[in-house]
């Protein structure tokens, strides 16, 4: 498991709120830091993939654990 600097729990939120909250959190972080995001919206899987490609931030991991989707994004 990768260590992370900050965690965002977007459980219960639907698109586009998990992305918007992640974008806000990443803005406050330094380059190289890692944000761990928890989400329950199944659409978040493709949303965070597209988000990382569009913003240049690195999607380090994407998976599912205890019926939640987990994403690790490194700020570029």
C-alpha cells in the first residue's frame, strides 16, 4: 500500500462532486503529495481516470475495498 498525505471521503456523493472535491483538495497540496479518495459512485472509476489524464496528475492506484472505490492521485 502506498502512503498518502491527505484523504478525501467522497462516499455518498455522485458525479461531479467527487471530482470537484478532489480538485479542490489537490489545489491545496504540494507537487508530489498523494491524495487518497474514497467514493461510492461507480461512475467515479472512469471519472478519475479521465480527470488524471486531463489534469496531468498521476493516478497511482484505483481499486475497490469494502464496497468503496479507492483512488490514489499524486499531484504533478
